[in-house]
C-alpha cells in the first residue's frame, strides 16, 4: 500500500507543486498550510513522512518536528529550508529530522531521497522483527517433554513444518498451543517472514472484519484512514488464529475464501487483494460439536483441519512434570538472580500428584511464585500455594523415603533428572551436559557419584 505523505508549507504554490510530483510517483499526499493544521491532521491519522517548511505562521517547522517525534517516533520528517537557514536545518537534524532539502527544490533529488528513506524504513522494520524473533528461538527444545505423547507431537511438528497445509491445534487452555504454532512457523521456509498471532476471543465482534481483513478510509464511522488487516500484515508468513471458534459465523465465509482463493477484501473495497499466508488455527473447544450445533461452518472446519495436532494435558504426561518444573525454575531464578538449586522431595511429589487444571501455564505460575518466596537452597512445600499441603497429605512419600535426609532426597531427584535429560538427548553426554548447564567432566563426575551407568 502506498506511503502517506503530508506536505506542510504556507506557500500554496510550493504545496501544490510538491503534491503534484509526489502523487505522480504513486504516493498518497495531503497538504497543510501551517504547523497547527499539520499537527491536527497527523494526530487524526499519522503519516509515514512529513515534509515541512521551517518558517511558518502559528507553529514553526522545528516545533512541528518536536511534536511529531514525541507523538509518533516512527514518522519521518524532512525539513525544507532556504540556503541562508542551513544552521537551523542542522539543528533540526539534531532534534530528530531525517533529512533537509534546500530551496529551490530539485524534484529529482527529492524523489531519490524519499525513495531511499522508505527503503531504509523497510529495512529497519524487517531488522527489528528479525531481532525480536531471533531473541525468542522457537526450537523443539523449547517445548519441554520426553513422554511418548510429546515425542509423537515433535514428530508431527517436524513433518507439518515442511508443508504448506493448514493446521488445527487442539487441547485445553494452557497446554502450549501458541508455542507449537511458533515452532511450526520457525521451522518452515516462512521463518524469515512474520508470525502474527491473533486471539479471536479478545476482538470486539463489530471490529472483527476490519482487524482481520483491513478497511478503507470512510468505510464506517471511525475509519479515519486506511488500515491493513492482520492478513496483509502477515503476507508471506504465518497467521495464528487462536480461539478460532470465536470468529462470528457471518465472517467465517470470508476466512474460508482467504484459505481457498488466497485473497481478501478489506471493508469498503470491492476488488479482492491477493495474499500469501499460511494459516494455523487453535481451539480449546470441540469444533465437531460446534459444527453440529451450527455455530461453526462445516466446510471451514474441514479446511482448517487438514492436519490436527491434539496436545495432551499434563495428566496424560505426568513424567514431564519434573522436566517442566526444572525448566521454569532455571528461567525464573536467572531472571530474579536467585541461587536456588531445585525442589525438595515433598514439593516435587506434591506437584506430580496435583491436578493441573490450568495445565502448563498454571505450573509456570506456581514455579514463578516459588522462586519469589523461596529464601533457601531448595523450593519446599512452604514456598508453594497453600493447597499443595493438602496434596502432600493425600499423597505422602513412602515411609522409607520419608526418613531420607534432604541431601539424599536431592540426590534421588538429581539422579532421576539427569537420567531424563540423558534419555531426551539419546544418551549423548555432550548434548546433555550443555542442556544441564555443566561441563562434560562435571556430568561424568555426577554420574559416577549417583551410580548412573556411563555406558
């Protein structure tokens, strides 16, 4: 979509000539006769670039620059100045102006500078997005688990990531559906493009169509400017529709068209726009039942459900709980700078037997709380929420283990945990040592100390 430019000058002939040249290049151009008028227009619908004269009535160009950079730092400002005011233009550059041009204006030079400016902006945006995603490496190791059910999930993710098919991720809230969606995207050929996540349950129904597909200025009350919908934003990449069952029935046909025809029609437009987006959807509801109850289109269900990934609940993979606990402990103790070594046997036993209604998300919150309140070397029952005391009473550790010293209990946990990590890494000790955050020699010493076979 063409960039929006605002030309600000108190001389009408300059405004019109600049506007004429810029419009011929395909830019969307508006004009303002002074700084106050320009600021009002910009506040109503921010521009990509503002080209402003320095000396104007009501508000000088430098003051307009300061107001724009304060309100919308992403907007570029170019200063137009006479030869004798170069010092003022240089001062404007120090205050955040992108560039300045001299009167009389060389239009070829101006167009070249604007083209370079927008190329520069595109690179900045792309680099910013890549940095954000590189800082959050979505690899299979970020999805914690070594149970049979999770190994099956890993296998499906690897196969699905290589394809272009739509994916439906099902499972209870908190089981990690978005993490799986991101793993699919960042292991696909689309990984250099955007991953756009939308919580369909958080969008007001009246704004659904505009949020997903965009709108044209004036298409409805409050549409003060053109807007790209999330499908346009995700073009070339992946769009993740969380809680897809919440999409209103009358808009589901437009989503179906986006999948089948690879095109969308923004609100207020009649001509469709081609898109290249991979769709991953997720739901914690039974969509088949929603179809039976006529709350979800059957044809859309089958289009979304090319591949279904049904995430197991924690009750179906209890053996992964110690791994998850250690993962979140490592994460939060690093964030808070706490020298916590692990969990007491009683605390771990209670967490293994607890019914996690909030799934992995609830477990993470409990571990974060434990790190906040723990003032000892190990997180104990007294650092967990009160209801874990009842779980500990209901599922006591066997009598012979109840007489263990804390040191012995820790050794039992260490042995079990190291065994789990070794199994997860196919007994590769170098990989296991790296995952445990210790040297290879330290791992060997630990294995000998805990009577873990080294072969």
